[in-house]
C-alpha cells in the first residue's frame, strides 16, 4: 500500500510545480511581455485616442478566449486519458 501512495504523490507534486511555474510566468513576467511593437499599429492606436485603445484591448481579450479554452480542454482531456490508462494498468 505504501508503494502505491508514493506513486500518487508524484503526479500531484509535478502538477503543483507546473501550476506554480505557469503562475510565475503569467503574473511575474507579464509586464515584460510586449507585442511586436509595429510602428504603424502604435501610431494608429495612439492617434485614435482612448476609445480606440479600449476597443483594441477588448478585442485582444475576445480573441484570446478561444485558444485558451481549446488548450485548457485538450490539456484536461489528455490528463484524464493518461490517468485512466494508468489506472487500468494496475
């Protein structure tokens, strides 16, 4: 029984470590992540004023949602498939 308990702890620790690294990358280095800094894009947005900046930020969020949902769903699906396949092996 002790050997099996040790095997269960390892994936949880690994998952927690991956989540911690992801959290640090997203929130720790977020201020250093810049766009491509296209000069034409910058002048267009800066010349448009506050409404254009706000619309651009909203558009970025809207366009970010589908890839995040797809990646999250695929990750959860693969994780469940992996755990179900490993539980059938025992």
